[in-house]
C-alpha cells in the first residue's frame, strides 16, 4: 500500500491546469530586469578600482531604466 500523502497528491494534481495556462510575465516590478544586471556589471567594474567598495541600486539607476521618475519639486 502506498503512502496516503502520495494518493492525496495524485488526487489533487493540477499539472494539466499549469501546463495549459496562458503565458504571463515571470516577474513583476523591478525584479529580474536589466536594472539589477546593469548595477551588478557596474559593481564588478568598480571592484577593480576599489575592491572593498559596495555598489547599491540608486534612484538614478532606476530613472535610467524607466522604473522611476525624477522629483518634480525643487530641493529646499
């Protein structure tokens, strides 16, 4: 006799539903985009000059990739 969990898994198998679903983006928001890849490439180049430096995503990076907009208000 098989494990009851195996039988339950077979009874509730939704493989057909998943395989026949329409394709959709595999990500949302900024994840998986070119922004992270470009920042990582820039960090690798910066590491040559300053190995101890840390490169993070900055507002300007998001603006350059059309994922954000610059402020409309002047600074105080």
